[in-house]
């Protein structure tokens, strides 16, 4: 399974990347929306992990945009945020869940796997 991670905090990005690669996933990290969008021109992932607050935009807006596009609307998204004020309600978008930072690694993996099974 190919996973795209969008996280501007290098430490968190590397932690999630390492965690997912150790679990056998084909994970790729991006630090801004622009670089993720460029990668989408070349390939489509099976799963997104998106940070909410980014230097060049908002992960919630990006998730809403992805869910409106035919080629991306069924791809599960796990949102991450340090602020509960920025969380997208999980029922608002199909196959979207959220996790608060800092997060428990087991909870992260469980939420991701549950979303992918939907």
C-alpha cells in the first residue's frame, strides 16, 4: 500500500515515515502541499496522512478538495492536528478520521488500518 504523508514538522514526518515503513508500507513524506500535489501528477497513493496546519495551506481544505475529485474521493485520509479547533469532523467526509498530536503510535496505526478497511 502506497501512503502519502503531508507533515511540515520534520521530526513528526520522520517518525510517521519510519513507523509506516517498518510496518511494510510504501510511505512517502512531503513537507508542503505543493510538493504533494506534484507527486500526485505522477502517481496516486492508496492512503493519505495529512497535517492540518501547513505553511502553504490547510490540510482540512485539501482533504475536502480530494474528496470532491473523482480519482481521489475514495482514498482514506487520516488527519493529524495539535489543535482540536482545526479538526474536521470525521462524519463530515467519507473515509476521513483524525488523530490529535502528540499521538499514541498504536492508536495511529489502528485508526489508519480501520479507515483502510472501510
